[in-house]
C-alpha cells in the first residue's frame, strides 16, 4: 500500500498546505484523483486540499515526489475573480470579475 510516511521529516515546498493540528504529513495529505502515464510506470495523484500533486512510482508503490502548486495572485489584472457572494440588483446575472488583493490555491 502506498503511503506518504517518507515525507514526514522532509522539508516541503511552502505552497504545500498541511492543516491538521498535530498531524504528520502522511496523516494530512488527502489523495483524490489519479492520472496514469502511458507506460503505466508512474501516476500523478492530486492532493487537492493540500495544493499539491504526488508522484507515485507504480512499480515500487512508493511516492517519489510532492509537487507544490504555488499560489495564484488574484490582484493581477489577468487573474481577477468574482469574490462577492451577493447579486447586484441593478445587473442581475452579471458576473463581476475583478482583480482582488488575495491569493488562491490551485
């Protein structure tokens, strides 16, 4: 069975999010989706809540790498978002995508 214990003492990329209080890296990582290489030797496993992807060697059953997905700067013009939870009564149905001073995870 594949696990993440090898990363418990590893220095992780700062964009990989570990949230659990007193949880080890292995306990906190949450695999969700998987994509397998054409030669069936490697798989990429999304760790959505952790903002990362794990690389799994399918021959050994071991995770070889954790890739942090960094952060998206929504203050940049091309990265705007609709951050409101309200509907503008003067323009119902209009989505207002604007730059906002926040960072998002992928």
